[in-house]
């Protein structure tokens, strides 16, 4: 769980590695401390949040949640208040509409149930950290997670 000081700290341009470190830590917790598949799961998250990828990045994902009737859930992740939980089936109902849906589980090396289980725990925290001031970042303000992860993973 994130402490209030971590949750409200602004994500400055030079602090992208802090977000990635947090994502790796969350993955370790979600996987019960096992390291397997973390890089692939990080790539899935990066693909969903990358403004240059199909789906429109964070803003596009928020729009999909709203269209899927889960706008209040994703809004809680963006706001400075408490994050509402999402269960794997709710998340799957939203992500099935995403342009990248078909290859997500295969890319992560997991079955759909495992992938949705891990993403339902991690995605709220990642979006929460990307929106420390309770607002979506502007188009240029969203970190290019795909490029950062490529560097982190040596690609």
C-alpha cells in the first residue's frame, strides 16, 4: 500500500524511474514475491498507458472505463481520495474493448484470468501515481512508459 507521502508526490519529468520502481514492487507483491513475468506484465501496462499506442494512452483508457459504466471507479484512481477496487471480471469487460486486447495475455505470458487478476491490483495504483494532483496529465505530460521500459529491459 502506498503511503500518503508517496501517493501525493508529483511525478516530475526526472522521476519516471520512481514510477517504474513502484510498478516493479507492485508486481512483486501481486505475484507473491516471484519475479517471473514482471517485465512482460510491465510491457502490457506500458502499452495500455502509452499515448503513442492504439487506444489513446491513459486518457483513452479512462474513456473506455466511462463507456463501460466504471467511470466512478477510474475517477477514484485519478482523484486524490481513496481508490475504489476493481475485480478482474470488471477490468476484463473494459479491456475487451481496447484495441490491444487480443494480444495482452499472450504478451504477458499469462492466461486471461491471471492477467486480469494482476492488472486489477496494479492498474489502480499505477494510474493513481500518474495523477498525483487528481487530474489527467496533458498529452505531453504523460510519461512515455514504452520507451522507459524498453531502456529498463535493455531493448
